[in-house]
């Protein structure tokens, strides 16, 4: 009996020491330089889905709740803030990819220092600050979501920063979505709705004292609020229906880098007001392939797309979660409905 008590006491001390060690390794500090993710609202919950013109076929775009989506892709400047917060001492999960610095088509950030002195990450130039980050695999993007979910703390890549939050890991080390988390990668339906969906428009009738539908809900073919293929003319970025892709063998940018700063095509947003959902970089979603969960849906087309069909609503790719490339980036979803606008009551003066 005495030996059993001693064994239990020893095990208790061992567990306590492991918990202390884990707590020490997960230590974080507040971040005084938090980034801001600009968001646009996506309303009209339980909207009808788009059947892609195939009766009885696959359909996309129906979402049961209101949410918000990144107005822009995550940029080099924002990703540098992430790296400086969690990968300044070490980078065990390879959140930084050397191609972010060396690939002339998309190079936008640089790393200085070493494991002894610590690392520092900066955009290569002011121009590069607003370029969308590339060479991020699905695990890097989910860890970015975790960092946002945890309040953008400063600390090593552990439980309190990148290894839990919006996504946690099971016993096999596989990431899964945490219920009721707020900062996520979009599902394919969320991405599709934000890219193409136009809600029905209602008007007030003073004759009948009721609302009527002025126009039904519908889906555009391109995420530039258009049914026709976009131009890639950088000389007129303020023209409607423009995107960064390789049209007729001609790149949007005649020289490297091939990326354009987010929001360059200022009058070519999706219906909800999100920029660059067509072209510039393909974007990760969190929707897996039905028979192979290691592959996830990617949408949008990129600077290297040589066919406008890559930018069209009907095009999607399935990419392995470990893949990182010069044409692949991401944007974030915030699964919280926007605060309602405050309106003056009819008896109040409008001030």
C-alpha cells in the first residue's frame, strides 16, 4: 500500500512538472502592434445556392449564417507581423518559406538574423507591403487563423499562439475546426457566396405600404461583378471588370514581381465589396475533397492563369494541404455578423 501511494505521488509530481513545462513553453506576451483585417459583410443568410447551370448537379454558395470576409487577401505586411510575433526565435513549423524572398515572380518579404540573435521579417520594399503573401500551405494559413483567434500574442509556435485556437490538433496531429471559433479560412460556400452572390433588392411601396422585390437574387460569373471575362489592363486599373492574370499570353505586370498590390483594380470588387477574388492569387478554403481529406478546394485564379476560365465561377482546384506555391495565397473569414447600423428613429433629428 505504501509503495502504491509513493507511485501515485511520483506520477502526480511528474504530471505537474509536465504541465508546468508545457505552460512555460506556451508563454505569450501581449502584442502592442496588432494588425487589422479589413472585413466586408456577407448577409442574406440561407440564400439559395447556385447550381452551376446543371439540373440536379452540384451547387454552391448557400450559407446559413451572416459572416464577414477579408476585404483583401492577407498581405506581406500582415504576414510579417505574424512571423515577427511567433517565429522570431525559431520556426519549427516553417511558416516562413525561403521562396517568399527568392522567387522573383512573387518575392515580397525578407528575413534577417539567425537562431542565436533571433529573426526579423520585413517587406522588401514599400511596394511589397500590400502584395498578397504566397508560398503558404494550408497548415500555415490555419496557424495564422489560430494566432488571430488567440488575440495576436507574441510567443513561440505553441498552444497559446499557433497550435490551437480556431483549429486544434487531434491525437494523430491532424488539424480540425474548433466549434464556435471566429477567425477561419472560408468554406467553399462562404468563398463562393462572397465572390459571386447578389442579394435580392427590396424597395418600399408607398402605395401599398409594403416592400416589394425590385430584383431577384442572382450569381455573377466572375468575382468582378461581371458576366464577361475581365480585362487585365493595368493602365486603367480604375475601369470596371479588371483582374491580374495572364490574358492572351500577356501578364498584367510586364516585369517581375507579377503580383499586384491588393485592391489595385479599384472598381472590380465582388458584389459584397471584396477585392481580388478573381486573379492575383488563388485562395485556400477549408473544404476538403470528399474522398481525400488531405486535399482542399482552392478558388479564384492567379497572376499565372492563362485562361479566363480559371477565374470563372465553375472552376475549382483540389490542392494537397502541404502544397505551397507562387500562385497560392489566402483570405480570412470572421464568423461574426456585423453590428447593425444605428439609425435615427423617425421622431429624432438626424444628428
